C-alpha cells in the first residue's frame, strides 16, 4: 500500500515554532473538516496537524518517534527548499519519524520544478509553513499549487498578521538580526562591513511588507561563486522581504486560489494564522 506523503515547502529551520503557535485540537479539526463530509475527507486534516506536532517534537528535541507513532502516521516526508544546508538539517532531524524521508532542492517559482512534487503517495499534505507563502507570491502561489494537487490531497498554509505597532519589533531585535545576517555572513561579510536594516512598508489590499536590506559602510568586494561583486560605500543590497497580512485577506487569498478553507486557526497571541484547505 502506498503511504501518505507530507511535503513541506518552508523554511525548514523554523518548523519547530509552528506547533507552539497552533497546538493541535483534533475535535476542532474534525468538526471543520466534516463540512466536506465523510471520514476520508476528515482524516488527512487531522493527520496534517498530527504531523506538525510530530515534526516539532523531532526537530525541537532531536528525538525519534516511537514505533507506534510511526505505524500510526505511515507518512513519507519530503522537504523542499532552495537551501542545501537547510534540507540536510530537516532530513537529519526527521529521520526515523516517517517511513521514508527525502529532500528536493528546487526553484519553487518554476512551474516545471513544482510539477516534480505532484502525485506523491496515496494522498499528500502540502505544508507551506514558516510564513513562506509571501516569498512564493501570495497572489499566485495557491493557484499554482492547486494545479499539482488531487482531490485526496490537502494543504496547510500559515501567515503572520500585520500589526503596525508590533510587526517591525519582531524583526528588529538581536536574535532575528543574527539569523537574518547569516546569508551575508556566508559571503564573508561581517557587521563591521555594513548595517542590516528593516523597514515596514504598509501595502494595499491587506498585504504588507517588511523590507530587509544591507548598507555598505565602506567599499567592498563580495564573491558569489565565480562572480566578484563590487559594492560602493552606502550602496544598498536588498534581500528577500517578509509578507504580512490582514486576517480576512489571508484566508481570502487561499480561497481565491481555488481552495476551500476547512479549518481556520489563530495563535494564542493573535499574531499568526493557520489554514487547512482542500481543492474546491
């Protein structure tokens, strides 16, 4: 029998934070999923949050699931990321928590690459987590993901709620600065070479941006593979932004992509949203 498959399209290093925000409530999942009718439709959604809980245990504690838990889940796990190092971290942490694990390094913006994730297992949970929906283009990605899904598949999406007073503070702090600077550090840059800046850019139609950019304090030479890049003093290098949402807009984006949202959850602190959805 083919196993269920869980595909995570996420920042693989942050999955352990997800369950802390959204503790599973099986009763609530079953009630929400029952709108679709039938045990076959209900089971994968319940399983989806169980998988999140199990992944959190494995990554946060560095332990393996019991044989009983493995039999209960019967999941194959696929991690998807553009970063080789994050894929290796995810697979090392989750080894033993599923009947099989594998990593796929791809360009998620490519439809051809995305097609490689289609038709996995007898059913599949596509988990777009770690607030990465914004990095994949929130206006278009749900519809693109829908094209590779079957009626038996489901999807999990999460997103961060925009708050003019507190959103920027969540980024502009020492812990996040060290994390955000790591791509620059991998190029040999240090904090003495320039400043990392965060800028809040309220948007339109309920979609907002936290922009991130590096400003050189002196003339610099940075090597990226075979290419040598010259930076002048005060020159800006823009990095990937983070997208935040007004709550109604987040769920509407997923529905607009052709999904039926069967579960809507909000974290205890009100800062994060989770949607479990099926092809409509």
